[in-house]
């Protein structure tokens, strides 16, 4: 078995934990917009001081409710700002976050609550509250366990986030700090349950060090994405998946502004208004955007033009690959001319589908077709491909700059065995 690893670029204090990333960001600039929330009148900035204030209030509510360091707290909700808020509040209370997919069955919910020893569940809406409450009441394993359910949406029905925060007003800042600072890098921050393809879902222990080290080192590995001016990204992947959680911690460490959208159905509309500068995408989104563009061209009677533009983008990208492998001098004159023409006529419209400001995209979760990779790269949106596992806190290897798929560095701990 052949193994490879890359040395860490950034070390982290062993006595710290993932919450210190938020304190560092707040200390650097309390007014900086860490998040943007979508409201009825558009996107609204959430500065670092406001996020820290809301996290602290929720954490105090958890502490007032009896949560102790090391206790487990589950979250079952679509991707949202509130998911992130609860995640950090759990960590500030010294507890361990247990994500549950919003599509999980009653049997899966029962198993995770029982196996993880969950004492409190944050549920995204009334239907999820009813599901979890029904599971707890009807389970022989959970019937005698006190499991409180808190609703995360806003309809005035308690217990919800507002009532939980209000319950913590008597908790002192000193007590909050005792809880927040209790964990070190080696302590568990989250139990992430796998899909259970070989049986029941299994909880993978993700430590504070896993999150913090991945975040700090990805920022150092990919400064082009994360430290560009006004860097921002839109998260649509489920936060129950470790990849999405890792990316939101990475964004915090980098000072990039993060927005949330609940899923692919709203993604394209929200991209147009949020206008991210980098984006984490799964291959099906690339496929959908390309197929939609081809269909619209056909309807408009311009399928030939789109086909020529696609061929020009792919050829341009492939010639760039040859140059990077020192097998050629790059795109020839005719190739550059064709590419320049379509870069004025068609490629900007394609880039607009991603908001018009994206400089890099990162593709993960499954293999991206080579044709799609060349197409989008040639159209002006370089695709960095990554691979990882729950056990590696998502990223294990990733391209560090635009280039061919084989030009990769292992990141940040150990690459999967090959050969």
C-alpha cells in the first residue's frame, strides 16, 4: 500500500478549539460581514459582532437548560443561516453537534438519537418537530429519556430560538467562557453519521482539531479562492454532510462572507442575487447549467452557435493542458481567436448563470466528466476538483490552482491509498 501526505502549512494551538476562529475573526474586524441572510427585501449582512452576540445568547440558553460540556445536541434542518448559528452555539456551550439529514426516516432518527445519546434536538420546522417528537414518544428506547425539541424557524411558536436565548439571560459571561474554552483540539466537536451502506449509520468522531486544522490549512493552500477581495460563497449542500460544515468553517477562518440557500431548487435564482466569487458545486449542477444553456440555444435556433462555442472552450482548455504538461505551446492563433469571439458573445452569459462574479469553482462528492471540466474552464470558470471522506473532515486532495486533473497535491493529512 502506497501512502502520501503533505506537511501542514499552519499549526494550531492544542488548547484552542473551533470557536476560537470566530473570536479571532471578531477581534480582527467586528463589523465585517461573516454571513448574509436572505430576507423579503434581499440579502442582509450579518456582521461578526452580531453573529457572536446571537451565538452567545443561544449558548447561554443551552447552558441554562442543563447542557454540559461533552453533551450531544442534534440538528435536523435544511441548510440555513440558523443551522450555522445553532452549530456554533452548541460549540460555545461546550457540547457536540450531531447532524441528522432532513430526509432521514423515523427509524434513522431514532437510531441516531439513541446511539449518540442526544439530549436536545433542533428541528427546522413544525413537520420536523412533529416527526422527532413522535419518534421520542413512540420509542421504547427513548421513551424514558428527556429529549427537548427546539424549533428553528420563525412563527412565534415556542420553544424556538428566541425563547431559548431568553432562557439564558441569567447565565454569566464567565460561565459561558468556562463552557466554551473547555474543549481542546483533541476533543470531539461533532458526530457525523455516515449513510449506513454496510448497516446502520455509524457516527464518525470529528474533533475540534479536524475542523480547525482543515480550515486554517485550506486558507493557506487556496488563497486565490478564499483571500481574494470581498470573497463570498453561497452554500446549498446539506449541512448534515461534513463537506458543507467544513466549508463554512473554512469561510469563517478566511473571513469570506457565506450565504445559505436550502437546496438546488433555489440555487440558480439565489446565485444571481448573491453573486458569489467562489462556489462549491457537485457535478450535477455543472451538468444542469450546461444542459440548460444548450436547450435554450436550441429553442432560440442557435444550437450550431452553442456547439461551436462549446468546441472552442474545450479545445482552448485542452491546449492549455498540453502547455502545462510541456507537450505544446498552448492554444494556437485560430484557437485563441475563436475563443476570444465566444468570450465576448456567449461565455459571459454562461458565467452569469453562476452570478457573474465566480472566479473559481470547486467540484466534489462525485467525479466530474472531463468534457464538463474542459468546457467550464474554457468558458472562464476554472474547476478545482477535490476528493475526501467523512473521516478526513471532507477534503483529502484538491487542486491548488487551475490545471489538469492529475496536477494535484495531497491535502492536508493523508491521501487515500493507490496502486
